[in-house]
C-alpha cells in the first residue's frame, strides 16, 4: 500500500471520528431546546457533552488539517469552491462554541434563551451543510482543468445534496437522542428517546430515498455497496433496539450507521477525492492532488505516534465523565 | 474593491481579532497551572480559589480564541487557494501537527479541568492544568513554524514541473532560525500580557479594599510574572531586530523609516516621510544609534529602503517592493513604547506590592494599572501588523507574492459578504466577552457557577 492510500484511509478515519463524535454533539444541540424549557434540565442536556464537545470538534479541524497536509489541492479546491457554505458554517460554529461556554455566565432567562437558540442553529447548520457537502462529493461538481470550481453556492444546493443534508440532520438527531438516553435520567431521558424515535423514522425514510437515488445519480455504489448495506442494516437495528428499550445497543447501531455511511462515501470515491462533473480527467485523486512523498512520509510518522495517544486520552476523558447526569441544581456544574 | 484587497482586509480583521485572545490563553494557562501547583504543594485553599477565579477569565477568553481559530485554519483554503496549492507541501504539515498534537490536547484537557474538580484527584487535576498550558503553547509553536517559513523559507526545493514548493528537510523547517526567535517572543509576550490582565483586575479590587489578601497575592504573583515576561520579550525582540536586518532587511528599514544606506546609520525618533516613501519631510534622528542597536558597535552599514528597492528590482524584476512605511514605522514604535512602559510598570508592581500598602502615589499607580492592560494588547497587535505587512509584497518571502496567492474563483461579493459577517460577529462577541470578563473579573471571588 502506498503512502497516498494510507493517507486516504487516515482522512477517512478522521471523518469517521468527526461524524461519529460531532454527530451526537450536533444531535444533542438540535434536540436541546425541545426537550425542556426548564433551565436545570437544559443545563443537564448541555453537560452531557460539556466536557467533550471541544475535543470532538478537533476531529473536524484535524480532518481539515490532514486534507491540507496530505492533499493540498483537495483542501484548496474544496474550501475555495464551497466558500459561502463554509462562511455560514464557520459563523454557526462560532455561535455554538461560544454558546456552550457563555450561556451560564448570566443568570438571565433572555440571555440563556438566546444562547439556547444559538446552540440549536449552531448544531443544525453544520450538520446540514456537511451533509450537503458530502452529497456534492458523491455526485461530483464542476471542477475545471485548473482544479477550480467557479459555480458558487447555488449549484451546490441541488436536490440530491440537500437530501443528503437532511439525512445527516435526521441521523445525527437520532444519534444524539440515543446518546442522551444513556447520559440522562428519568423523564428527560424518556423525552429524548421519544424525539429520537421520531428522528429515526425520518432518518430511515430519507436514507432509503437517498440510497436509491445514489444508485442512479452516482457511481459510489460500485465500490461502496457493502458498507451501504451494512449502514442500512445498522440503521434498522437502531430503531428496533430503541423501541425495545436497549439504549446502549441503539446508540451503538446509530454509531455504526454513521461509520458505515462514511466508509461508503470514501470507499465509493477511492481513489478519487473530488469528482469533476465536467471531465473525468479533471478529477482530483489521491495522486494528482497529493503532497510530495517526503512530506507524506513525515506526516505518516507523526500520525502513527500521536493518533493513538489522542485516542487514549480522549477515551479516558469519557471514562472520567461516565455515568448519568441529574438535572439537579446541587450537582450540576455550570 | 477587488477580491484581493477584500481578502487581505479579511485576513487582517480575523487574524488581529484572533490574536486578541491567543496571548492571554498562552500566558494565563501557565499562570493558572503555577497557582494550582502551589495549591497542590501547600494545600492552601486560597490558591484553589485563585485558580478558579482566574480560570473563569481564562475560559471566557479561551472559548472565543478557539472558535475564531477555526476560521484561521479554514481561510487559507477559502481565500488563499493558490497559496494553499503552492505551499501545501510545507504549510499543511505543521498545521495538521498543530491540530493533532496541540488542539486535541488543550481542548480535551480543558474539559477535564472545568468539569473535573470533583472527579479527579488533586494531582490529576493539576496535570490537566499543565496539559492545557503545554497544549496551547505547543499550538503557538507549530503555527509559528508554519509562519516562519513565510518569513524565512528553509528546507525546501522548487518542483521543476509545477513551480511549487516541496518539503525537503522537515528538521530544517522545525528548527528554522526564525522559529527560535519568534516563538520565545510570542510565548513571553503572552506571559507579560497575562500578568498585566491579572494585575488590572487585582488593582481594581485593591483600590476598593475588596478581598485584599486574595488580590494582593494575585497582584504580586502577576507583577513578577509580567516583569519576567516583559523583560524577556524586550530582550528577545532586540535580537529579533538584529536578525531581521540580515534576514528581511526591507522590513527593518521600513520599520525605522531608514531611507538610504548609511554607515554609521542613525536611529529615527520621530519621522514624517513623503507620500512616495522615499525620503524625510521631517525627522529627528540620533546619529549612529541604529548601527549600534544592530551590531553592538557605533558603526556598520545598514541598507536603506531606496537601495533595497533597487536590489529587489534587480533580483525579482521591476515592481514596488516597499511595504507601507508609515504603518510599519508607527507600529514598531507603538510596540516598543508599550513594551518599555510595561517593563517599568511591572517593575514598580514588584517593588510596591511588597508591603501591600498602596497609598499616595502608589494609589495613583494602582489606578493606572487598571488601564495598563491595554498596553500589551496594543503591543501584540502592532507586532503582528509589523510582522505581516512588513513582508509586503511577499506572502512567502522571495517565493510568492500576495497577489498570486488569492483564490481566483471566489468573487468579490463573496469576500465582501464574509468580511461583513465576520467583522460584525467578531465585534459583537468581542464586546460580549469583554463585558463578561469585566463582570467576573470585578465580581466576587467565589461564585456558585
């Protein structure tokens, strides 16, 4: 296996980590305003991801950094081409990050309510836009001979990619609800499950539509069929387990749905990364878009050392904060 | 305005705003880790209260530093795609390492620090504090390794086919002489800035005789901390100046409004130049001082702007190679003036906080210290303006010009839109963060949450 392939796999892993972890973070953010109007309960919901959201978000930042290091042309083409979408996403992420930290700093219902909507918007918009982006990656977009995309935002908001965006939102919401079912107690957990099941129904209907459309619209299924089927099975099982009260298994199943969906996308693309809809010759792949062999070698050594270290301390963090969170003002950390 | 100017404005706005928050994160993280170390060693509860109190200010600042940092990482691809293609082989690596090594570390352990007071042992919690401090400063190191290549390209070859930069020596990149000066300069500026912020809030409380023991201890520690920081940042800055004369002589020449090559070269105290940036309209100069500052002896040739312009034209072809002189000249003077005042004020702080009696002129000093926190902010902002605009017209010194680096496919209205959004958001949230910091910094030392 050459270094280019290794880096393609590593980027895939980073996106898997990002979508799996931020998936439930975004889901929690989307659900939060609807689960309760009561301040302590909202705080409890936020605290389920309180110690983790920042570390989880670094998966996205590292995925971006890894793209830059390993496939600089992909980074340049994608980020300049999807300019306005990224501006909106960055604005949303700024709102969301500040909301988690600033919400509790004033004891004022109006202040807190504003930040709650910032958390909602800041979670919904990136979930949607990442879905739209993935949809466009699968479908291809108008990259020219100089590796540039000139079309602007509106061609990217095609129905197929928007559907991918809605799948992401619904799936992440269900995933977040399954996470909350494990982290909260009593009534609050029950409400999360109720919303989660509704989100699961929407996600399943949209995902089936999306898979069928993908079959006709793209050639992703040529290599991505097996992970696609596994994702579908996991999604169905997620609903089954949620309904039968097996919360842990339900969470594992939405996690696997996200993992296999991401594998489907990247396996289907390989060795391409950004498909040109103008001419297959303009497609960016793991060779024509990559950094030099020397640079890749350096980065491989660095990644081999530090990725395991990161995994160890992030998993440790989840162990430290394992256990359910009570919506009790005595024990809640603000 | 064309997309290039808009993209440059956007870079300036988001970067200067981002660097409002970064140095406080760098310096305060270490300060808090030191306080918590004292707590673990002595068991004195006041240190724990101090760590939590200053931790609140840290978190308000850290949050906005983090979210504005995401923009920093994405904007190279968004606004400077040609730069990203040209430099991807060099620039992507340190950026990815920064994320892998530093961002994970600081953002994971800050979660442990905030939520872990009752879940971790004292020592584990202290370790989390140090991991945040090390992580954030490592992040500064790696982004400065990336920036240093733009100042002083090393360890590279040019791809004969594509004309792009290829990494040939990673160690050379990491141990770039520019890193060896720039990183300590940034690190110690963060130390100084954090010291001044802690002194400002402490002075506010001391003036009101509020929690005197707590804030006197904070003030005194911060005064030492700020003194060490400002003396070091000045000393390193001096060597940085000497290094610049060799490495980027034009940047140094414009910072000094040094028009023509002289031996010995005079140092300008106050200069108004002509519009064309070629000569003085009015100037006060001390003979031979610039040579002395540079070579530690009262003679030695220092090249002037006009000669350097000619040299650049001979090497790189016709064009304008003179950065904005007035901007650099006054930024340089503001930075150094603020830095000098900081050394003095921190020294007085160490001297006068000994017995804790701030009466007479010392009370006036305390009042001044509430506002003196503006000085390091002024210094770090003007410092970066100097570092980045003094490299004009190069984005990568000698290798790529700014005008060749911008994304060709992002239309002006897109950049105008993002510039407007980012300016508004950053301004609003800077005000919000400032008000929150004031609220907690002037509040009670023990708050329930």
